[in-house]
């Protein structure tokens, strides 16, 4: 089974702790799906409009502003900004577009929308839904797949909680309607899947499992858990026994630290396989001279007909 086949959805949210490689995996997934002919929108959640785009750098594209930019004929990239979502929401709910434009020029309203609990995440959610609704022609979506790079663990959970929160606090009117739509999309496993990325160490695996439990609590479907940067184990069981005996001698030997790293990775993989309720897969360490080459190599791996290495 390929990871691509496992992740066939309308919306993928790639999440995990910082430093696990989720932006690189997001970019590689976008390239892999798009080169198979799927029209992909690759999105980056950001609260700071002036911050550099890590996803744009990974994709080799200048991603700025609030509209999708083309990376290739079948791949676009965009930043999900709360302010853009708020603006689009006002445009859709107020009778005249000019009223929405005037409202968004109000500094007081901007401060309220950026500070009120839940409203920044509501803006991100609305912008995401807005882009998913775009059509090339009646009944044909502009983007067949949206892949979202969530910048931190908390954002994935926040996206799950905000629709529920808003539907309780404001059950009627346009905000209630948006909240209900958000709940339908985010909790539907046929439309949405989360990919939790972790590293081959015990602590990151424990944190990933905690995140998975939080998502389950808020009905956000987890499609797969991916262990990234897994070191290769070149030894058979017999070879490993021989190496272990050799390393046990009194003379320090080169390679002993790498053997310990392989052992830790195998222990972490076993822990993940025992505790995860969904498919778990490994991505091996890949060497490349540039980020673009790394993403290309990873995309090729994701597209391979060979079974992705599973955590056993």
C-alpha cells in the first residue's frame, strides 16, 4: 500500500510537534499527488502576515498575499490568514461587498477579530472552507485536494474545537451556519484526514499519541501516523548479534553510537505500532544536497508502488 492511496481525501491536515519534518512532508505530498494529475492546493496556516513562508521555501515558490499562487499546472500554494477568512465571511454575509471592505478597514473590528477567543481560528477555518468550495465549472472543484501544513500541534486541535465552540455559543445566524459546516467537513473521515508526523524517539512518539487522543476526543479523523527520518538497519538478526558482541569488548569502536540510535528507533517504532489505532508508516532518512532534492526524493518514495515501510 502506498501512503498516497491511504490518504485519498478532500482535506489533509499534516500536524505534529515542531521539528519533526511536517512542512517537508506536506510539500512532498503535494508534489506527489499533483504529479499524478490531482489538482492540489497546498496551504500554510499562519497568524503573522509578515512572517516568511516556510512552505513556500519548501515548494520553491514565492507564497505571499492571500490568493493561491501556481507552483505547477496542477499545484497551487497559499497562506491561510485569519484576516482573509474574516473578510471573505463578511463578503458572503453582508448584502454589499463594499460594506465588507469598509468593515475590514476598521482597526477596532480588526483588533476584536484578532483577539476574541476563537475568532482567529474561525477565520482560518472559513478561508479553508472557502477555498475548498471553489469550482472550475459547476460541480467541478478548482482543487481536488487541499493539504494543510498546521504550524503547531495546538492548531490542529484548535480547528477541531472552534466549530463545536461556535455552534454552542452562537448556534444561529451566519456564524452558526459556518460552524455547522466546519463540523461536518472536519469530522467526516471521507472528506478529512489528519497525518500525525513524529520522529523515531520515545518522547516524540508519546507526544504524537497524546495528540491522536486529543483529535479522537474532538472527532477529528486521524488517517495515518508517520514516523519520519528512521535510520536504516542494515543488519540481520545474526549479524546484529555478532556486532553486539564486538561492541561489548573493552575497546571503544566507531559506530557504537549509531547502533544505539538504531535501537532507540526500533523501540520507538514498536511503541507506536502497539499504541496507534490507525495505519503507521515509516519514512527512512533520505540524503539530498538541497531542500528541493530532498522533497523530490521523498515525493518519489511516496509514489512508489512498493509498500511503504511499516512500523513493526
